[in-house]
């Protein structure tokens, strides 16, 4: 079993998957909120642009 140490633990893979899923869901929610707020009033787009550039 020489290949066993080269593979990461299934537990760490599961943790990484959960981490990535949570990051993507939070990012998608923030983008959706930003788009809906800017769609409601285009004036918010100018205030949101500095946050988008960072």
C-alpha cells in the first residue's frame, strides 16, 4: 500500500467540499442581493462599484 499516504483523508476532502460549497453559496447570495438592489435603483450601482472592484 504505497499509494495510501499520497491520498488525502476522506474527512479532509469532505471538509474542503463543505467549505467550498459554503463559500460559493454565500458569494452567490451576496451577488443576488447586490443585483436585486441595483436592479431596484440604478443609483446604488455607483455606490456598489467600489466594493466590486476590491
